[in-house]
């Protein structure tokens, strides 16, 4: 087992965070289409799947809305609703996922230690 999933998650989050900052800074107005997945992938030097996961994360955050045939669009926020305020349920789920990731990372580390021990025997 390799820790690539954790590293990939961090790349997805970095891309999503960067795009969210661009949106909040006004680079992309509400209702406008974000760059294509391929363009984002090239910008960050990642696979298209990684860029897609970052966009999906933004959709989960409520920052963008996907259109299955046209791409991702900046969500138009209603009055008083902040872009970066996830629901309490979403926050609870994300905390639980982080706890699971931390636990899995510990298990992965223990497994690698066992494998190193077995190789040295």
C-alpha cells in the first residue's frame, strides 16, 4: 500500500483552494464558466482526473455547479450566503473523513514498517 492517495488529496485540495481564491477575488464572476478540465490540468501539471476531482471538491463546497455537458460554473450566491461557509453536516462529514484518513495513514505507516522488518530478516 502506498500513500499516494493522501498526496493526491492534497494536490486536489490545493487546486480547489487556488480556484476558490480566484473566485473570491473576482477573477471569475458568478455564473461564468471556469476553465476546462484540460486547461486546469495543464496549468498545474497534473492529470485531467486530478483537476476533475478538484472541481468536484469545489462543487461539494457549494462554490461551483457542474453542468454535465458544458463544464463547471461559478455558483450565484444568494444574499447573505457566504461562498466559503459549508453546512454543519458537510463540516461534520469532512471531520470524520479526516479522522479516517489519519487512521489509514497510521495503518499504512505500520504496514510499511512490518514490510521493512520482514525484508531485513
